[in-house]
C-alpha cells in the first residue's frame, strides 16, 4: 500500500532493502499470490531462547497485548511460523521483490 505518495513509499522500500543487508536482519516477503495465511492481520512476536519451554508469544490487538506460553499455544505458533517461512521468498528474493516494486513507483 502506498502511504505518503510514491516518493515516500519508494524511500521506505529502499530503506527496507538497505536494512535487509545487515547481518542480523532478515526481511521476508510473502507474495499475495500465495493466498491467505495463518495469523494474517495480527502483529506477532515470538520470543525464544535456549530453553523452548520458556518461549513466549505476544499478540497485539485493539485490546492490548496478549502473552501466551502454554505448550499447546507455542506448538500452534511454531507451526504458523514454519508455514510463513516456507511460503515466503528467501532473503535475496524478498529484497529483489522489494526493489522491483520500488522501481515501478
């Protein structure tokens, strides 16, 4: 979606591409052609560490943040993230996709 006009959108997309070059940043694009996906429309943070039982999912909604850490919930969101990773373009493909959109503006 375009916000702020083509110049602002182009600048934002180029910034995403620049940031994706950093070692600790991985930007992935899920093309619209892949269809609907689990969790679409929700902001999701999956915090994980060396001990999987301590993982936590944070969902943001109009009611505020919701934290989940029960094993069944974690299993569900791990599956969602696995699907998202499989459906997304790889890092280089995502960067190329973003560049192509930026060049079209």
